[in-house]
C-alpha cells in the first residue's frame, strides 16, 4: 500500500510539473503581478480572466523566465474570460496545456490549481469538485458554467488553470467564496468564448478524457 501511494503521489506531481510549463504570469505596465494565464495554442494564444486582462496589453513572463509582450484580443466581462496573443515575432512555439474534452469532473473527483498566489510562482493547490452550477449565490444574474471546488485559491491564482489528475485543463480559476471554496469557468465555456470571439476553439494538444 505505501508503494501505491508513493506512485500516485509521484504521478500527480509529474502532471502538475508538466502543467507549470504552460502557465505564465501576467503583469501590467507598472511591473505589478496581476494574475496568471494559460497557453492555449503554441502560436501564442493565452487564456485568462477578464479581470486580469483589463487593459489592451500586458507583459507576460513564461515558465522559462522569458518576458514577452501580449495584446488583449477578446474579452467577456460577464463570463470573466479574456484572450491574449503574443506578438508573432517574439515567440517560438510555446508549451501548451492539454485540454480535456468529452467529459467534465464530477463531485468528489480531485483537481489542482496552478498559479502565482501572493507572488509564489507556479504554486499548486489541490482539492475536490463540489459541483457545477449555471449561477452563483452572489451573482444570480450572471449565467455561466461554473465549477465549484473545495480548494484554496488566493490572489495570483486568477486566470490560471484548474486541471484534473491527468494534468488536463478543466477550467480557468476565477474567484473564491470563503476560505476553502474556489470557483473556475469550465473549459467548455472557454471553448465557446474563443469560438464566438476569435473563431478558434480547438488546440492541437486537445485530448479526450
């Protein structure tokens, strides 16, 4: 039994390590860290929260330490989603997140969140899915596909990925309600947002759960 737990622990840590390669830090022009983002496409398409990408451009720092300039190309305040694009001349192919499709996490299943809480780079936290809901008590008029999980999110997690135990993206971390409840926008809502705004929802790294 101890060997089983050790193998499981190493397996999940390996998946989180792979996810960290596709997570970046987003800073404003004053060099202040305002959140995280996830590389959706190797050409430099980035997904984050609308409340992270408030302005037309931002500085992003990749996992390998490179700092690039990115432009906001789409925003949706109600769904709290935004898309950024790295200027083509700045980037070689970037490491992308694996995107889950064909099934969403169910209550009780484990998920992980990766981001930069309180300035701690590429930090990870884990918990279990509580459920999914089209509306939240504090925002009854805003309809979305929300994932609610029992895990700790902090300032700096916003815009970063929520992933399953295979390291596949299931949502974009958005907010907290209470000390131990984190909320994410589902990956299906992200796909709809990208399709409606820029006409691209697919990614070469998409996989079937």
